[in-house]
């Protein structure tokens, strides 16, 4: 091969290598640009997902907070009871045969109605007798149930104490003798932090003897004991023992 041919061949090889290297650099730059773009999209997608997750968590927390606030509002709506009112409520539960509970909201509508009616009798707040009947407005029962138990009675029902009249929106009681499930007598109260326990002695309703002056001549043996629990002065539970 002549000198000229050899130089021409070397120049061709040099040009080919230069083109190859230039192409490789361009390809690499393009790949880096594409990869950077893809990473940007991934990061953007990740950011959007994070935002969505935070939004979802925030909504969940808001729902939980709303539920907790609703429960707290329900508790706070209960009236603060004096000792006289607490003892009257315990007597009402005893008379109505209300089962023990740890949360007033667990009471059925009928149990609430009967406890409220007995409570009104215990506190001397029943309406006057008219034509041998007592007509107790349903709104009064529902309002008192809300104050005592923090509940809502939107579907009143007949109960052992009274028949409910939808036309009058009232409970109709026949004037006469009412025999309680148990008679209740206050024994003691114990205060611990924000809780108060009223201990109540329960007696069978029959067997009492006394005179017109209110002197007690005979009291039957105590059948059981119960406790009315208040938290911050509001009804929290009704327990045995």
C-alpha cells in the first residue's frame, strides 16, 4: 500500500471513530434527558400520591374527630344532677326494673320511657289527673330522656307504664296504684376524682308497714344493692352491688 493510500485509510478510520463517539455522546445525552424526564414524572407522580394520601388521612382524621366531638357533645348534653335528683333517678331505675348498664345510650326506648315516667313520679312532676287519666306529653318524655341519658327518642312506643297515643303525641296513664319492681332507699355516697357513686338499698315492694304520720313500722329485708354512677355530675352508669 502506498503512502497516500495508507494516509487515506487512517483518515477514514479516524472519521469513523469520531462519528461513533459523537453518536454515543448524543445517545447518552438523550438517554440522560429521557431518564431525567422520567424521574421527574415519577417524582411528580409520587408527590401527587403523597398529597392524595395526606388528603385521605386528613379526611379520615376529620371524620374521627367529628365522631368523637359528637359523642362528647352527647355526653355534655346530659344534665348535672344534684344528690336529690340522683337518688330520685336511682329510685326510678329500681321501680322500673331497669337493667344495669355502663352507658345510658345502651338503654332501649321502652326502658328510657319507663325510667323517665317513674322519675317524674318520684320528683312529683306528673301532670294532674283528668277524667281518671294522666296525659303525659311525648315531648316532655323525650326532652327529659335527652337530659338524663343524652339520647333521642324519635319513635315513642307503648310501655308497661303507659300507652302511647300518636294522635295526641302523648303517653296515657290510668290513674291508680303503681307497684314498683323494687323500693329504693339511699344508703351512702362516695366521691373519687370526678366520679360519684350513690349506693342504693333495694327492697321488695310488698311488706312495708307504716302509719299516716309517715312513721315506718316495718321494713322487709334488703333484697339487693345497686349503685348510681355520676361523672362530672352526669349519669354514667347503673351497677349492681
